[in-house]
């Protein structure tokens, strides 16, 4: 996105933010549906802790890479890694994931 015009960057960020909020809401609803009420809060707390630790680690790695690489290359690397993760974790397993979000249970 660093290579796009600023207004286009804003529009794309808005769309991605909207999709991200919807995805998080669906994930939380799926967790609420499948977990017993006694452990829901613990699982959500563990999820938040793991996400926070991951964000700190990725920020540290991005900062270190920014010291040795061009600033535009670092987000490109992380974008490619993110797309690879989406393919490996979501697209390849879409049949298993669709069962979690199905309302026919």
C-alpha cells in the first residue's frame, strides 16, 4: 500500500478494518457457541495474551528489519507472509472452518 495514492490507501484501510471487525465478531461468536461457559473467559483471555505477545514480537522483528532493509520492503515481506498464512491456515482448511461457523448445529 505504500506505493498507492493516499486516498486509495485510506479507502483500502477502511475496507480492511471493516472486514477485520466482522471477522473478529464471527470468531468470538463461534468460540461462544462451541466452548462450555466455564472456560469461555479463560480461552478468550489466553487468545488476547497470545495475540498481544505475537504483536510485540512481530513489531520487534519489523523494527529490526527496518534497520537493514528499505522501509517499503518490510511491509511487503510481512504482507507476503500474511497471504501465505491465510492460504495455509484458512483457504486450505475451508471445509473444517466452515463447520465452525455453520448455524445448522
